[in-house]
C-alpha cells in the first residue's frame, strides 16, 4: 500500500496568535502581552525555516502569555478598584 508523502514543513499550519497577543497587550496587561507578541512573531519564521517543532512551541508560549495577559488585566483592575475604593471609604469614615 502506497502512502502519500508527508507534506513539506512549509505546508504545515501553525497558529501564531499574533492578533490575540496584540489585543491583550492593548487592552489587558502590557508587559505580559509584549512577551506574547515576541513569541507570536517567532512562529512564522521558525516554520519557514523548517523548525516545525520550534514553531509549535513558540505558538503554545504565545497563547499561554496571551492568556496570562487576558487574566491579569481584570485581576489588576479589581485590585486597583479595591485599593482606591477602600481608601475612599476610609476617607469618608474619617470625616464622621
């Protein structure tokens, strides 16, 4: 039984998550989003060079850092609101 040859490495689709990395950088957490952009930018170059395993690794890291940025944004916002809301409440109580 003849099997078709494996596709060349340039035909393998590896998601780079670049759009997601940019959006989480702009709207969530800047430092973590920048790390995600760096890994997302490495995906296409590694795939073009034939390093499919490295491209998949960079893709996974880009997705993980984008998730971390997306989760850190609301957490930091809640901490910020809690801190300044608490300070406002203490200020209001001190006037009583």
